[in-house]
C-alpha cells in the first residue's frame, strides 16, 4: 500500500491532468451556455497545475521506480515532463477556437479532453519503464493523435490524412509490438530493468540476430512517432490535413515523448549497470544506426522543404528535419547529449509553436496557407512579420535566438564524442534549411504583391500571443546560466536502478 | 512434440501475411484486417513465450492489453473509414490521392 | 502423432489458411469471414498454450467486438444493392517478395535463437492475471480506461453527422 501512495505522490502532474480531463467531460455535458469558457478554463488550470507539479517534481530530484516498476521517475524524466506539459499549456494558451478559422464551429469539450488526454499519455510514455506500459502509452498517444487529426471530419483532406495516419501508425506500432514480444521472449520479463540485466549479462552469439531484429522492429515504432526516415511518410499529409492548432501540438508533443522514450529505452535497456547509464552493453552499434537515421531524416526534411509552397507542408518537412537534429542529442550518448536534447526540445517548442501561430493567424485573416499569398505582409501586419522573423531566425539557428543555443548544445555534444563528420553534415543541413526559412521571410518582407489589400487587424490577445512567443525566443539567452543550471540538474538518468 | 518454435514460426507466418495484406490491399477495411493479423501474430508470440520460455504470466497480461488497444484502434479507424466513404463514396485508398508526397 | 500435436496442426492450419484468404481474396466479405476463422484458430491455440482467460477474451473481444465492427464497416461502405463487394490488390509481386523475406528472417530468428527454458505448466490463469492487474500492472490497467474513453469519444465524434456548437 505504501508503494502505491509513494507512487501517487510522484504522479501529481498526471493526476492533475486526469482530474482536469474528467472535469472537462462533465463541464461539456452539464455547463450549458458557459460550456466553452468552462472547458477552456478547466483545461488551462489543469495544465498549469500539472506544470507546477512538474516543477516541484524536478526540484525534488527523486529517483525511484513507480507503480511496481511501470514508471520511473528521475530528474531527466522530470525535466522532459516539464517540457511536455509546457508544450500543452503554451499551445492551449496560444491557440483558441477564435483565432483558428479551421476550428470554428467545432466541439470545444472534445478537443480540450483530447488535449489533456494527449499530454497525459505523453507523460506516461516519457516515464515508461516496462514494456507493457511503453506499448500502452505509445498507443494512447497515437490513438489520441488519430482522433485529433480527424477533427475536421467534414473536410476531405483532413479525413484522408487521418486515415493514412492511422493505417501507417497501426502498422508501425504493430511491427514494434512484434519486436517487443521477441524481447519479452528473450529476457523473460516485461520490465526494462529486467531486460537491461539480461542484455548486460552477455548475449550468446545465437541470440545476436534476434536482438538486431528486435532493435529494428522497435525503431519502427519510435521512428514513426518521431517522424524519422523512413517512417516519416505520414507527416506532411497529416500536418496539412489536421487543423493547424492540432498540427502545432502534434509537432511537439508526440515527438518529444517519442524521443524521451527512445532515450529511456535504449539507455535503460542497453546500458550496463556497473558502468552507469551512458555506457552501452556493446551488443549492437545502434548509435551508428541512429546516426544514419538522423542524417537521412534531416537531409530529406530539408531538401523536401525547399520546394514547398504550402506553409503547413513546409513546416511539416521542417519538423522532420528538426527531428534529425534532435536525434543528435541521443546519438551523442553522453550527458551533454541529453542536455542538448532537453534544450533543443524547449527551444523547438517556442520556435515551432510560434511559426504555426503565425500561419494560423494568416489563414484566419487571409484564408490561405499558400506562401504565394504571403507577399506584402510586412506592410500589412508588421508585428506579425516581426514575430515570424524571430521564429524563422530561431529555426535557422542564428544568435541571439534560442534556436542557436539549441544547435550549439547538440553540435558540441556530438563533436565532443568525436563524430566530426556527422557534425559537418548537420551543419550543412542547417545551411540548406536556412535557405527556405529565409525564403519565407523574403516573401513576406520584400516581395511585391497584395498592395491594394488593407492591413491585417490582429486581435489584441493575438498580438499578445505573438509577442509572448517571440520574446520567448530571445529572452532565454539572457538567462543562459539559469538554463544551464536547470539542464545540468536534470542529467541524472535513473535507468532502472 | 510441439514446442516453442512451432508457435514462433506460425506467428512469423501470420506477421508476414499481415504485411502482405498491408502492402497490397487497396480497400481500407482490408488493410485494417491485415493489421489485426499482425497484432494477433505478436500475441501468439507473447502467449507462447509465457508458456515455454519465461515461466510467468507477463506475456499473457501484455496480450490482454494488446487486445484492448486493438479494439480501440479498430473503432477509431472504422469511424474514419466511414466518414471517408460518406465524403468520397469509396473506401479505396488509391482514390484517396488528393494528398501527394 | 500425439493428441496435442494433432490439435496444434489443425488449429495452425485453420489459422494460416484463413489468413491467406483474408489477404488474398478478391471478395471483401470472404476476407471478413476468413478473419473470423483466423481469430477462432488463434483462440484455439491459446487454449492449447494454457491461456484460458486469454482465449475467452479473444473470443469475446476479437470475434464478438472487433470482427462485428469490421463486418459493419464492410457492409456500410457499399451501397446496399451492390453485392459485388470486391477488393483489389496492387503490386502483388513485390508485396510477396517482401512478405516472404520477412517470413524467412523472422523464422530464422525463431529457430536460431536459444530461447530461455522456463516452462509454465498450464493452470487456470484468470485469478493470477486478475491479481497481476491489481498489483504489478495496476497503472496500465487504469490508464487503459483513459484510452477507452478517448477512443469511445473520438469514434463517436468523428462519425456523428451533426456539428456540435
């Protein structure tokens, strides 16, 4: 009984979300006319509470297994949870049913319930320490995403995207499940800690083949969540077909959770107990495999983005490319790598959400996602363009924006591990990416067109949102020490011990 | 004597057949059926391991959760297929080609 | 051949044979009913493996729930008078190659690996599984309820015709 109480104590962020979820369902059913306000308020409150609990959790620095080893809590996990909840909170605050033309007229209660369920599932996924919990949480994240993408049910594009998403996703997670079943057979247990002990104990040669097969199959599931090559095919269509606020949410949350569990799975299962979490049992050179995936992902994402004119697709490919950069943090296989991953995720949150907010607002006022309708925005909506400039420059990775900080961390982590060629390819990729980010900016600022159109009148609350996110892209640089301290304190990976 | 390997090869066959269906079928409901084959193959693995290799019930518990997830997934997938059919009068995937690579 | 072996081969044959029909049949309704046989075959295999609770769950949920849903899906996505419920196959050749390759690789894994040898003799599993759900696997057990809520709500919401304000 006491283990349960202890677990529940460390489970507070998730509990806050659960309570919020239930209250939203109730409010949606009973609140009558105050329904919209009530559901939004409850969602924001529960996310804020979860955020507060997550901060508390990280400050406490506990390292323990929870719920009989189903979950694990450690500073790194707590930091990741913080980012996940923050992503949910910022998205709910930045987007609303009023500033998104696509969401207008659709159900409030359901969407808010789904958002809370998504964040809850992502938190479970990021902390999973047992194969059963991992699979369940992964599928919870997936199914919630499938439903959210299909939200515009009357829209053909959205519906087809949703279908492709679910079929592709089910196939990937099905393959991963097969791999996990083999892993269970090999190790005789569903707990990651037990699997770690089994793998560290030395694998007979006859079993190496099985472990390779398992790794590849499991990577199918993770790769799908992160949208890494070659499991990225669903990404552009889904990002384009889903309502933009949902796209914004999906571009951060499942990706971050997928990276978190990949980190935990490969470090938790493949690390050697005596030597600490950063040394691997050497069974497989999966770092090289991940490196290959990372390079392919960032290259494909960047190259494909070059020719896109639909802003949502462009940002989709940009997200794919960033997944490649994020993987650098895992490939680096060190404390600095994990630190880089954390900082990059936090930066990615504000950069990406900001860009999607701009796209949503332009769609709200102009009705178009096409880059060819973007010229002249500099004159017609200076604040919007300025904010977009901030977001795009941050995405490129130029100082003084957080994007630069993020790239600095992951690049240095990778170079430190001696992977110079890898870093060079990544740097080239960043340069290629700069081209299309600058292209968007150029179209907005310099290109002629739309001279006769009136200025865009942004609602004050939207201006506030833009300003807030734009500042979030710059201000952290002045608090570098504090961020450094936070990331450093988050580096303890429990790894099942 | 029937042993672990018999079941594993069987499930490998089911998995392969599921993949075949996934890759070649045009009808969305058919693709769903193929995915169910894949999930069942993994479940057979889990139960076989539980019986012959691990000596514990973890595999069976895992299998129950897989069934739960499969049910939820099919429900959502069919909802989407039905909506697609209403909008486009066809459940075929190839015709859903508005979104291109 | 022992009784156990006979039963195994019967169920294995049923399962794989019907799986072939599911994947290769040109008529959708045949695929659906073949899937029914596959599920039954798998349930039979579970019984053979001593997983009584799981076999019952398989029948209740897969056959009684999922298959019924799939049948509805098949029926509702064709006009009532159009009995030609066809389903086409594309690129069978390359698909077969990939599938055959997968089968070979996975069978190799199955046959080559030295699996652990801790057998669990068949015994009633319902009570032990129940205990596991409420002890070690409590969290997934409870979290699954959130999953079911989301799926229920999501599916209903997507299919509902009228917009909600």
